[in-house]
C-alpha cells in the first residue's frame, strides 16, 4: 500500500475549499469574492500541478 502524500492532499483540499467558497460568495451576491476565490482556486491548482510536474520529472 502506498503512503499518503499529505502536502499534496492538503493542497487538493485547499483547492476544493476555494471552489466551495465561490459557491458561498455567489449565495451572498458578492461578485468580488467570487472573482477572488476563482482566481485563488486556479492559482492553487496551478501550483499543485507545477509541483507534481517537477516531482515526476526529477525521478
């Protein structure tokens, strides 16, 4: 059984939390928070993909 990669799991959970926050911001009709959380979600996802690419490329 493989070990759980805890930092990547937490990063993925953070991405999910950002997109959940988009839903909350939509419910409050606040366009600025919607845009902020969408940008943060995609930036965090991009960071995770970059880290994954660097780790798999070095092996």
